[in-house]
């Protein structure tokens, strides 16, 4: 669950990227930083040893920053590099993944894009996904990026989560509701 620390750092980084985007010679910094953050998170996720070093509280911050410099020097922007150093200096590296999620949400919001998580009992067909995407776009008035999951436990139907809103059209929920209504009657 994302928290206030992740939101605060993501907002600061996003605002800085937007300032850079306003400068004519530096366009698309929001997109570039988003791409860099996602790539760094993937590298961290796939490298347990790197995680152990970066998240270990007894490893000196200078050593952590040196390691990050060695890994990413010349591969990421100065803004992202400085941001990583700031997280290490402030001992906020454990919030990195949540910060990335928050940053992506801010970037998407600025682009008029909303993320939807759709869970269905079985894999949806391409035409069903397309139809659902267009319905969600009409409902939200925004472009929708959809992440699909399959969970047989919902029996049938779909559950759609957009931000903090949930549309639960699952058979499991309907059956539970019906069961509660029947208990109330008897």
C-alpha cells in the first residue's frame, strides 16, 4: 500500500520533471524519468543481491550511492541519479517501488490516462477486452490502461478497480449477497 512518504517523494520528482519539460531544450522529461524508474525497479526486482545491499540498514550510504553510480552512470538522467542519491541519503530506499507507482500515477493523470485492474474468472477474449476498454473509457472520460488478471474464485463476471473505486460484477459477490438476503428472511 502506498503511503504519504511515497506520494511526497513522487510528487517532488514529478514536479521537477514538469519544470524541466517547460524548458524548450528538455522535453519529455516526465516520460524519460518514468521509463528510467520502471527500468531501475525491474533491475532491483530481478536482483536479490542488489536488494540486500541497497535495503540493508547497516551498509553506509556512501557505499550504496557508489554502487548505484557504478550501475547506472551514463544510463539514466542526472535528475533520476540525484533522486536515487537523495533516497539513499534520507534512508528512503525501501519506498522506491511505491514511489515509482505514485510517479506513474501522476504521469498518467497528467496525460489523461487512468489505470484499471480487471479481474475475471477466465481469460477474456480480445474482443471482450476491447469492448470493456471502450466502456471504461466512456465511464471515466479518459484513456484507460487496463491490467487483466484471472481469479477463478470469483466464479464468473468481472471486478474492475479504478483508483479507489471498485465495480464488483462477480458472481461470487452476487451469490454472497443473495445468501445474506436469504438469511435475513429466515
